[in-house]
C-alpha cells in the first residue's frame, strides 16, 4: 500500500506550495526550482527538476507517466506499482530534504 509521501502527492497536502501557501506557511505558490505553480501535478509530472527520476521510471513502464494514466499503470502489475511508487517517493523525499535545507539557511 501507499506510504506517506505518495499519499501526500495524491491529496495535494504536504510538501506543495499550492498547499503551504493556502495554509499561510509560504508567501507564494511558485515552485522553488522553476517558478511555475507548485502543485502535485507540477511536481510529479512536469517539473524539470525531477525529469531524471521520471525518465528512469518511464523506461521501466515503457510510457510517459501522466496524472491520467498513473493509477492505471499502477494497477496493471505489482512491478509497475513499485516502479511508480519508488519514483514518486524519491521525488517527494528529495524535495522535502531540499526544503528542510532551505528552511535551515533561512532561519540563520
Ligand atoms: Zn518546478
């Protein structure tokens, strides 16, 4: 089953500035890597920062992963489920590490 980071990704809560902006934690909703709106869809399917991780996953799946086909692929086989879950988890954990590092420097 899903662990925490992919669940956050699907609900849009957690480490997305569209969410942290809404709850007043950040001053804007733009992606720290590219300046576009930092929504779950942006992070997982279009932000260039994560293109490498997505590409590895897509080689395994044999297709470009989108918000529309992700769940279908995950339900096709356990291998694909794990492949996609691993990519999403890597993106989310790396992003959260980046954010923690950023917060650390801001508070100094
Ligand atoms: Zn971005």
